[in-house]
C-alpha cells in the first residue's frame, strides 16, 4: 500500500513535495551488541556517540533513501552497547526538478524516516535491559549542505 506524503515541507511550501509517494520502508541492516549485559547502567551515566549518514540510489521508478545510524553508549571507558542500523524506504518522485528531488531525498525523506529509526533503537535498548533512549533528530538540512557543499538562501 502506498501513501502520499504531504507533511514534507521543512520551511518550504507543502505543495513543493505533494508529488511524492512513499511505497515502503524497511530495515536493510541491523546489529545490536550488548557487551555489558546483564548490568544496566543509570541513564544519566551514559554518554552517547551518534553518527548519521544519508545515502540515496535510483531503482527503476523509485528512489531508495537509506538512513544509517550508529550509536555507541559508554559508561566511562566501558562500552555499554552498540547499535548499527540501516533503515531505508522507497519513494516515487513525480515531476520534481533535480534541485527539488535532491532536497527531498537528502532532507525531507530522512526527516520522515527518523521517528521509525528512533523507535527501533529505543526498543532495542529496552529489550536489551537498558534504559530507554530517545534520540534527538539530526539537522538534515545541515547534513544536506555538507554533502552537496551548498546552502539554501
């Protein structure tokens, strides 16, 4: 089942991305390591190192957007847990120019996917006997600017 995405405005007119259809989303790769189990550290003692990368590729009539998130939680020098997740989705872009397509694929699509990524990582931590985590969404506009070397005015 596909659904129209009309929420992808990001400061722009919501009409800019009304010709975008989300056809499916899925976990492409997932790794969870819990070397500190069964000890459960206090949430306030955890230091999280989070890295995020956005990759896109064209697949026939669709564009795949893959959001790669790596989380390392430490308690002092001890690694408490590691998560490596590649979460992807297939989008159909209908009649979007190249600039709008790039902006959607590298900014809006990851923003749409991030709540699912956050839930998956929170569930893994909880199911691993660790404190529930809630990740702050990255600034995908800045990541896009870093990837393309441009800034929108």
